[in-house]
């Protein structure tokens, strides 16, 4: 089995800012919208720079690689997926959402959001559902470890299925980064 690279990218940027209107109906641009546009461009540049820095340091992917993005549906993983699509056009992106069956309807909503996002962005998507609490109990391990084991098993299977060599996950600076080579 070839070794896979996990791309843990620390994205601790504010990603919930909606894009501003660029022009008024009369064709002019107001200064408040211009300032918001500049702030958004700076945030885009920061995300791009963080990904480039990680890639330059660790040689994680080349412009034509196949990359699987672990897509939780949270701001970090969505920002990573969209940044990779926007800034690294040669990448062949895939996304995977793992529903751990812990949070009920909320988890189902996250899965539906991730699926719809990938449909709109034309990114191949796979949903994995796994009963993490049952797996943890059966194997005598913590729920956190069970979730991680199931996630990485899902990533490995999808990588084999599609010939993917890189798995990208997003974490904020406050997360415990998951790093593993498999």
C-alpha cells in the first residue's frame, strides 16, 4: 500500500463573512463595500498563503494530484475545500463526509450540507455513516479514538478506490491536529 499524506492545515481565519455587493444598481461602488471587498481579499490571500506554506514545507501535493478532503461541514473544512478548488485549479478534488451517528438530526444536516456543497461545486462526494458509539464499545476504546479510526479507514478505502495520494483535513489552532501516515 502506498503511503498517503495527510495535509493538516491550520485555518484559524474568520470564514463566515459574506461577500459584499460589488456595485450599486447605478454602477458605482460605495466605500463600505470596497472596504469589505478588500478585507475578503486579504482573508483569501491568508488562506492561500497558509496552504502554500504547508505545501512548500512538507511537499504535500503537486498541481495535478488527486486530493481527498475530509469535509465535516464546518467552516474550516469548507474553507479548505473551496480554497483548494479556487487556488489550485489542477488538483483533482474529492470530498468525504463521515457521519459518526452521534449527534442525530444535527449530524444528518451536516451530511446533507456537505453533499449539497459538493454537488454545487461539482466535486465528487462520498458519505460514510458509521455507528461510532457501538464501535467504541465493541472495541473497548474511547469514542474519539473510534471516530478517528473509522474516519481514516474510510479515507483509506476512498483513496484506494480513486487512486488518491493526498488526504487534506482542516483544523483550527485550538484543535488537536490529527496526523498520520498510512
